[in-house]
């Protein structure tokens, strides 16, 4: 039987090196807990970048997956299936939108939103063909396709992948005045994350989301919220924009929509915007497949039935206050909302990576982002006792030099 070292060696031999994982090989998980091939138990404090809001292998979601897999898994969109309509109705009803377009990954959903917005801009707003602009924020992260990295401001995401897709303009995050100044007659949309997760868990000041909503409405510019990471309960509301009643024109969802076991994403909007698509404009062989739809239905039901957004709000406040009470000399700032929390390590104390490695030794799995920030984002099913268990170990790491 292969051990951790053997498996990592084999993986690195055959896999392109596009990730830098911790030296741990996981083989099973349940709830907030996972186990490596050597039998060691860990608490998952990353949740696959918020794809596991419902926890590992939630019984209801796994049951839906198995039941549907025993019936039919894929039809393509050449035919209807008996699950997609039910899924999209539930999703739209929950979020308060008129139509949805199902895809697979978050990046695909963002690309779909960009296409919908551009076509709306040309057909409905009257922007001249191929002159449309979409405004984004610096330090953004919406995926790694060519179009998406074209509006990234992170050098590594762009290096070696040009030429880039034109039509994007970047402004500072958290600066509503900069948005208003950047809008021109060719501006079609403003794409923004309510909280920049991959960018270091950067939380805008209270009122920012409402202000950009007001500006975009006044200027006839579409507001697109990328809630692939912040949506579906993570921040203490079902959707992060609900903290400020700033409903967007287009909402992008993914990750936890698949309940941690299948890739499911979707774009939600109004009939006016979605009706710019005609058959053949856009599609996906796997988008809206019956297996994904069945998993999506169960994933949404778990979020509702177990009140996971409310749970994230309550336990997130408890967790963040506990972290702040440590008064660690190595921590510069603690920020977040709900169970999406960033602990920024002071630059003079090194980077976040060694702290994550030390936490892993003590049984807590998390990951650094943007060099200096430890991201804590456990499954929303975590209990207060489990947070207390984690804090005993986090305290040891953040109170001592690594």
C-alpha cells in the first residue's frame, strides 16, 4: 500500500505543476473532518474554497447523487431532462430572479455572465458593436480562462498567456467614486466580488455594495456580482449582497451549488437580459445535466433546511472574536464576514505559508492566499465545540514564532 510520500511522488511525476498543495494526501471525509492515507484526522478549514459549505459527503446530497446516477446522468442539451427545470425553478425562486442558465464551473459561469452582459449592451442599451467596456476591480479573482485573466491585475495569472481579451477597465476595490468616474457611454457592466476571497478576504466598507448598486442603476449599467465563493450561505446570508439589499442585475453562483461532490454553476438574471440568448449562442454539453441538477436541488435544500446561512453568521462572529482575543503579535489584521475569515500575518513575521503548515501538523487544514493571509473557511455545518477545538490549536500557532 502506497504511503503519503509515494503518492505525492507519483502525482508530481504525472501532473502539471499548477498548484502548490500542502504535503498531505486525503482519502476520506465526513462533515468538517477529513483523513489522510496514513489515518491522521484533520479539521477542514478551507472547504475546497467554499465548495463544501454543506460539509463533506452530506448524506442528503450523496443520496440524491446515487439515486440520480442510477437513473440517468447525462442527456446533453439536445434533449430535455426531468431535473433541470425543477432545479432552476428552485434556484430562481430562492434568489428572486426570473431565469437561470446552468453551467459547470465558476469560470464558465463568469464567462456566461460576460457574454450575456455584452450582448445586452449591444442589443438593448445601444452601445456600438465591439466598443463595449466592462469595469472590474483591481485585485479581483474570477477564474483563470483567457478572458478572465485578461482583466486580472495579478501578474502571475497573466504572465505568458497573452494576447489578452480587450474590453475591460480596472478600478480600485471599495471605491464607489472611482466607479462613477470610470463609467462612459460605452460602459455595459460592472463585475465585482462582494468580498474579495482569493484576493485576501478583503471586505469593503459598509454601504459600498448599496452605493455601487445605486450608481449602476442611475447610469444604466448592469451590476454583476460574482458570488461563486461568497454565495450560498458563506457570509451569514444566503447571498452576500443581502447584507446591504443590493440585488444585482446578474448573479453568478458556483462551488457550493454542487454540494462538494459535483461541479455545478449558474448565472441568474431577468428575462430581459437572459432573452438576448438564442439557440446556438452559448452552451455546454454538461451544463444542466440531470445528475448536476439533482445534486443542486439537494444542495439548496440542505442550506435551507439546516439554516446554514444563519449558522455561518452566528458561528462566524464567535470564531472571529475568538481570533481577535488572541492578540497575536504576528497578526496584523483579522477580517471577514460569516465563516469567511482572513488572518493577515505581518510582513516582518514572514508569510502565511509556514503558519498553515504548522496548523496542518496540529490537525487543521487551511491555505494561504496572497502570501500574507491565512484563510479560515470551514464547512458551515461546523459546531461551536469544533471551533473551540480548532482555537486551542490556532492559539498555539499564532502565539509562537514559526
